[in-house]
């Protein structure tokens, strides 16, 4: 019999559901020594928690995350609550020696993220942060092509994460705008492209950024006549220098009309280039510099069983994996680490490094100068 891991999930919104789906299906996709059990779900009220627990298949529900963390039947604390709650919940779990799976951004600031890293390292437990887009088999291929030298010397990176869900001025003030949770668009979505840039090309050593708040007041949720000031960024543009020597740009905005998931990058090398878009994430476009320029052009590599772990989901190429499958891969990595395997790529330390870039960008913009990280 497989050893059970009893999951305590905090939050049952967009990500709570995705995590629950992932824990439910991971065992059907991957052969793992551990078996996740949906033990306890906490939300802001007992009613919300009970409704979600019934829908997702959790055994019990509770309206208090502290009780969830303390519950002896919870082995792993999984945090999908708003950003401002990540640090207190994770620190409480780590103080009890429990491993933590936490959504991004890890913390409001790099200083707080570092406290969490130190607590995790002191506790000696596995941590994982929800940079699920990095779990895409095509990202592994891109990194392999860069590292093997297939693209030659890397000369540049262009990255963007833009969406349009805050474009409407009437979109209400919610926890995503709460400065207690940290930055705005750069933390909410920009953290993904920063994490991707680091995954592909390594550390960013210096940056110069311009952050702006475009819509400076928003109506309160459920009280449209009451306006509240917006203190966080709507969009940020960065010039970055990687420690490996190449330079690039990173852009993020949640005001980008028409863009639903413009998480995209271009890696330009001496002997070729890679182009990726999350809206077509089962593809990687590759340009190889060849002597015969008359046949030159981008070609599209389509995800298939040759790109692990795609084959665990589907034996046939081109059928495509989906957004929720990326979470299944992330959860596979987490459970494998809990079973003694390698630590997940995006653990608390990696998320802290991403947070340093976010903090650096905001500092650069405030002080109108380059910042070394
Ligand atoms: N990795 C990704 O692709 C991705 C995508 C979206 C969101 N996120 C991250 O996931 C987290 C949640 O985002 P979301 O979109 O699911 O938000 P959401 O608003 O849909 O869900 C938040 C959940 O937390 C609950 N909650 C609020 N206060 C609580 C409290 N005090 N105790 C317990 N539960 C509480 C809410 O009731 C809700 O169920 C955020 O940190 C966000 O940045 C990650």
C-alpha cells in the first residue's frame, strides 16, 4: 500500500480548485510511492469551506486556517489563499515541521520571503511554489536547447506576461490590489515571466525598471459607489542583465486589452532563436541559422511523448496537455520530493530570488536608476 500524504488546503478559489484537481488526478497520471488524501479544507468561513470541501472531495472542512495548520491529521499545508496570507500560514506550518506548497508570489517582500526560506531550511522540509508554467515539457526542451549550446551564445531575451483582466476601470478593488500582499501586476503575473527567465537563462544581476499605476482608484467589491485608492503597479517594464552576460527586457501588465495569457518569451542566440507563447503552450518555435538562407525560417516543434512528461498524459503527440495538467506535473514533483527525490525546481529559495527581482524593479522605478541585485 502507498504511504498516504494528508493534504490541508487553505483557499478554494481559482487556484484551490486547480490544486484539488491536481491532487485528485496525479496518481492516475504518474506512478508515485505516495498517495495524496484530501483531508481538510479551510476557507475564510466554515460555510465556504464546507461547500468547497464537498465539491472537491475533502473529508473535512474548517473556517480557520490556524486550526488546519495545527491539525495532527494534516501532513502537508497547501496555501492558495490571497497573497498577504502566504507568509503567516507558511511560517505557522513550518514551525510545526510541516512541508508547505504555496502559491506565488511567495511573500510581499524579499525580506519576508527570506524569513520563510530560513524557516523552511531550519525545519528541513520540502517546499514548493506554484510557478506551474515552468513545468511545461516545452520549457524543459527550451532550457535543454539553451544549455546544450544548440543556440550558440545567447545574445538576448524578450519576455512578457500581459493579461487584460484589470482593464475595466470598474473592476473592483480586491486582494490583488492590497499592498499588504506586496506588489501589483509584477507580483501577480510578472513573477511568472521573471521565474521563466531565470529558469531559462539563470540569475538576473542588474535591472532598470519603470513601474506605473494607471488606474489609481477602483470601486470596492459589492459597493460600487465607494472608491479606494490603488497603491500597487498596473504595469512594469524592465531592462535586465543576466549574470551569464546577455541582456534583455521583461514587461508585465494586467491592463493589456485583448491579451488573455500573453506569457511569452524569445531567446535569441548566435546560431538560432526560440519563441514561446503560453496561449499555444504545446508548441515551441525554433529558428536555426543555416548557410542556405533561401530555406531559412521558424519551424514549430509540437509537444509529444518525446517531451517528458507529456507521454504520461497522452501517448500521442499533438493532442495537447492543458493548464490543469501543468499543476499535475508540479504536484508530481512535490510528491516525488516528499518521497525523498530531488527538491522541486521552484522551492521557497527560488521564489525568494524571483521576489528579489520584483523588489529590485520597484526600487529602481522609485529611485529612477539601475539596481544591482
Ligand atoms: N500559479 C498560477 O497560475 C496562479 C493563478 C492564479 C492565482 N494564483 C495565486 O493563487 C493564490 C489565490 O489566487 P486565486 O486566483 O485562487 O484567488 P481567489 O480569490 O479565487 O481564491 C482565494 C481563496 O482564498 C480564500 N480566503 C480568503 N481569505 C481567507 C482566509 N482568511 N482563510 C482561508 N481562506 C481565505 C477565499 O475565500 C478563496 O477561496 C494567489 O496567491 C495568487 O497569486 C496562482
